[in-house]
C-alpha cells in the first residue's frame, strides 16, 4: 500500500510535467522549451507531496513493526526491504527513531485527547 502511494505521487508529478509540456506545445514553443517545461514542472514539489510521503512512510514503519512484534523473518519483510532499497539504512534508522518517539508519546496524547472530548 505504501509503495502504491509513493508510485501515485510519482505519477502525479508525471501528469503535471506532461501538462506543462502540452501547454508549451499548444503555444507553439520550440521543442527545447517544451522539454524544459516538462522537466521543471515534474520536479517542482507539490503541496500534497509531504503528506503522501508521510502517510506512506508511516504505513511502512507500521509494517516493519508488525514484522518485528510478529517475530517474522525480517529478510521477508516487504516494508523493510522497500525502505532500505529506496531510502537506505541511515534513513531507516531516522524513521524508526521518529516513530518510536511518536509511539512513546501516544498514551499521553490519547489521555489528553480523551479529556478534551
């Protein structure tokens, strides 16, 4: 599911790039400008990028946690393999540290949220 979210984000960038190139094509601009516009538009961060990436990484960290607590073979953990392949070992360590901090504070957040209701 997480990989699907990240691939969807990449496809969204492709669509934005093609749209920019198409607009330049409709305006009759030279091919070099069309290609430049496509590449530039494809690489510009979109407002939803951070949220999609955070959702995907959260799912991956949860998947890794399930593998760990389920005593599964980590070599077979698809979430772990994907994060290592795409992000690398150092990024995985930072993600896990951030997740552990979030989870450590979760009981207090639940109590604080229950008091507000």
